[in-house]
């Protein structure tokens, strides 16, 4: 039998981190506030253990202290997620008891009990607060809603009770700072001298992350720390990191099991599959691919899971993405691993999402590399649309490539990685690129895929060079060249030679770089690849310029520009104009250099290549500075800093800003 009390239960000790949620909740409860609702109901919902009851009690106690509810308060726990939840009929008896109606005064029929309950509420002129805790179904609550508008009803539930005419407040996990504060407060509550949280801030940060910033998990782990008073926080972190079932280790497995068991089969299946997704956050199309369902049906299921707070919708412009809490994800993985049939189902879903990613990453890559006259890739109408899709899915794409370590998915993941090279270079996401290349190189090697391994080595070299690791890049490109020679792939061998030349030049080995670029140029000429031949000419111009052979450099870069123009590669042409400008400036042909830079800017800006734009503006500023035009130089340096910022190149942006500041 439920117990309804006039006295509110106490707020749990150590309650913290809900200031913003209180700011949302309290104005709804204020009896003096106007509302369009016939009876003001506020329903706080969230994942089990997230702190809904604690927040509701904190708000209720504050409202009582402020004198908002002179008629009193009533509290009832519906135990909505237990095996035997409290019904409305049972709750009304308990509520009447809390109002002093018991024994012979209690009507014998259910109808009479509801009638008396509503009459007493209607006759009570002082505002009352009814806190109806832990409801799982609107049917538990609706019969108990007062018929008068001066009372307030506060409901808590793990489900979003959209059937109620109520203000709905969704509760999320704590912020990292508030989660750390909860650990510190919990320790000091039992021992004021327990300062482990302040002495081990890094370990506490790791601990709260392992708990997913979830309040119940944090309270349980704080209890563990109190029991091990003379052990460091880091020891518990190590223990949780090594736990086979982290949700059980932090005490949340029973909460998640109860929620999972209540799901209809389709929702339960989708939740399991989402736990196996490459990233914790996915788009609707990705979820549909995993579930092998239509996007519309998948969206319906996702909304139902969101109502149960097992997934979180993340609006992103006109679209919505869906995020799984880390611990829910860990729970889902555990469910799948514990059942051979579910594991087979999950592997099929992972295969589908890899195929989905490969198809659209290949199309997006084709759009990024597309030139006039070539077949138009599917789906993406322009570069901006392709980049937007890649940006949204980047975390999932990079994580999916790492499935290459697993034999069933190795070949598809290796092919996927090759579709990301241009994008990751464009976005200057070099750490991701190095990760992707490292994983696929190992996978291709183990599978005996020499072509795939060589491509991975070549791309790895490009990423390493961009992060200043030129010697490692030389080794990577050399390995790629040798593998391509072994399999007789002359075009890719030429690419490896070309990239090897760039790495050699970065280490100051100009003559060796000239030889490498010359070999690349000759191979491209032999196979008739004019676009890549242009790239080799352009890079050869770099090496010649570094070797002090300025006129030969100008000739090489002019040839590169002309070839790019012939094949219609505007971005390549812009690079060639910029590089030609640099050589002309060094040769003392300042006016021609400025003209070349302006041509380069047109191309880069049309292509929204902000790194190329920033680099050309920087070079143009140097040209104006050399020509004793400081005002124009400063303007170009500032524009360069802005372009580099847009290109995610903070070091280069700071350099341009510093030059601009020196000219003030």
C-alpha cells in the first residue's frame, strides 16, 4: 500500500548541480503565476536515477519555505517501475489518509473516495502542492488531478508523459564540474577532512566520466570511496576501467534492466543495435541502416525510446541526431554479448551500417574530387552538401573504420578509409587521419591486401607530414612506393613518388625531392594522367625553388598552372597560381607576384578552400610589405588570420595576427 504524507521527504544529502533546472521548474509551481493550463501540472522526466525526485523535492521544499503552499503538501510514491506499481485507486486512499481521512471517515466505495478527495481539494482555499513521484503511466495520475486551478501538481517519471496537459521538463545528466562537485560533497559529508577529490582532480574527472555524469552512479561510487577511506580515487578508477560490466559496477544495471524489459520488442531491438553503432550519436538514416527499416519507421521508434529517456534527441538544424548515454550504451553491448543470437543480429547490423557509410562516403568523396566532364556522383548536388554530410557523420565514420581490426569487417572498413582521405585533409583533421590510416594499414597487411596497405601507407605519410613528422612521412611514402612497384600499380607508384618528394623537401633534401617529383611527373606522363602530372610539375617547382633554381621553378609552376587550366581543375589552378606567385616574389618580380596571388584568391574563395585562402592572403601581405605598403599588408594579414581560423588552423591564424599587430 502506498504511503502519502503531508510532510515532504527530505532532499538527499549532497544534492547539487541543478540550479538551471530549478530556474525552469520553480516558476511553473508558483501559484501566483498565470498559466493557460486549466490545472497547472509539471512533469519532470528522465533516465532512471537521474535525480528527478531529488530535484522535485528540492523545488517543493523551497516553495514551502517561500510560503507558496499554505494549504499544505502531499507526497505519494507510485513505484511505477516496480513489478506491482501503485494504481490511482490505491493512491487516492493514501492521499486521503495524508489529508487526515481514515478509519470510519473513509468512504467504502471507490467513487465515494474520489468524490471526497475532490471536494476536500475544492474546499481548500489555500494553495496545495501534490508531488506524485515515480509514475509510469498517465492513468496513475489523471484521476488525481485537482479540479481547481489554484493547486499545483508536480509529477516525476522516467517516461515523458506527453498525454498529460502539463509543462514537461526533461532532466539530463550533470555537467562535468557539477558531477565532480557531487563527489567532493559526498565525501566531505561523512568526513569533513576527506579532501581526496581536491587532491586528485584528474582521477575525479576520469571517475565522473566513467559514471557518465549520472547522479545515481556518482552517489554509488562516492559510497564506494567512503568505504575505502584510505585508498586513493585513482584506485577506484582503475577498478571501474577493468570492470567487465561497468553498469553493474556503478550500480545502474538493475535500473537499465527494468527499463529494457518494459520495452516493446521493436524498441528493444533498436536500442540493442544502437548500442553497437560506431559512435554514441547517430543520424536517423544511420539508425535505419542498422535496423534495416525505413527511415520513417525508425524515426517513430527513436521518438518512443526518447520518450522513455533511453536515447536523447539532439536537434541539428532541420535534422535530429540521436545520442545514447554512455552507460546505456555499455548496458546494450552487454545484453548483445550475452546472447549468441543477439550477437549474430548485431554483426549483421554492423555490416549494414558499414555498407551504408561506404556508399555515401564514396559519393561524398567523388563530389569533393569532381571535375567538369566527369560522371556526377549520386546524392550530393555540390561540395557543400557532401561536406555537411561528412561533418555530421565524421565521428561514426572514423569509428567504423576502426572495425577494420575485426576480420569480418576488414575489407569494407579499408575501402571506407580510402574515401575519407580527401575530406580529412580538407578539414585538417590530421589526428583522425593518422588513426584511420594506422588501423587500415595493419588490417590490409594482415589480410594480404598489398594495394590497400600501400594506399594506407601513402595516406599516412601525408597526414604525418602535415603534423611536422617528416622523417616518419618519408618512411611511409617509401613503403608505399615499394609496395606499388611490387604489384605493378604505376599510377599509385607515381603518387607515392610525388608525396615522397614533398616529405624530402620538408627535411631540406631538395635534390632528392627534385628526383622524386621528376620520377612522378614522368610516370604520370607515361600513363596520360594530366591532372596528377600538373601536381608533379607544381611540386617540382617547390623543390627547384628550394634548390635555388628560380627560373626553372617558375617554368615548372607555369606548366602546372597551364595543365590545371586545360583539365578544368580550378582548385589545382589556384594552388599553382599561389605557388607561382611565391616564386615570382622571391625572384624580385613583385607586380607579377601580386597578380598571381589575386588569381589564386579567386579560385580558393570560389572553392571555399579557407586554408588555401589564408595561405595566399599571407603571401599577398608579404608582397605588399616588401613593396613598402604597410596598410595594405596589415589588411591582408588580418584577412589571412580570419581565413585560417575558418580552416581550423589556429597556429597559422596566430602567426598572421601577430604580423598584423606588428604593423599597427
